C-alpha cells in the first residue's frame, strides 16, 4: 500500500501566501452555466479572504483525546485561530469555524465566527462557500469529497496542518 505524500507548500493564486496542501496552478472547473465564486477574473479584490474551517476534520486530524470532549476540542481550535490567525495568510481575513454534532453550541469570539451545522457539516461548508459571492475562499479540510465539492465552486483548499501546530 502506497503511503500518501506529505502536503507541499504551494503559492496561493488568491492570497499570494503559501499554505499546505493547496491546489495552486489548477483552476477549479466552474459549475455549468456559471463562473466559480473564486474565479480570479471576477473576484472582489477588496473583500477579505474567507477562511472556512472544517472543525471536525481539523480536530480529528490529531489523536490527542479530542473524542472525550468534542466541544472542548472545537473551543481550543477556535481560540487558537482567534489568537494566532491563519498561518501564512497576510492581510484581512474572515474566519468561519463550522462545527457539528457534539461540538454544536461553541460560541463565536472576536476574530472567529462559529456556525453550528444543523445537519451535515460538509453540506453547511458547501453552502457557506456557495454564498461567498465574488470573494476569495480558502477551505481547511482533509476530506476528499468536501475538497472536490468546494473546489468545483472555485474555493482553494488547504489541509489541517495549515492551522494546527
């Protein structure tokens, strides 16, 4: 069995900043009949980068006992994002942390808006990306299917290591 390669640092065509696990150099395919929200030719350069973090996926990427207290693990991730920001991303950023399941109920703090998914966290993330309009979007997840879905909407994607120490 072949082991997956480590994420490589890429240069984001939208932020000009490096991040792990990106898809730089590959433009996402637009959905039939519409331009992707992150199409550089139609992007609002004044809008801050929207960073959407898949909390369950990022928290679950490190076996540190998160399963004993999922809400507490999501709160620690939220607090780290609020204090440290998104490593490698300069300039204005809006961070949205999407929580689901036992982590629902985590409150927003200055610098991080928390959204509790009523159902599937992945579906909620896709809805957030679809509603982003003409602004650059970076989704943080390792979920292959979610990466494909948001990529089709034009979002850039980074792996959990981009926001975890």
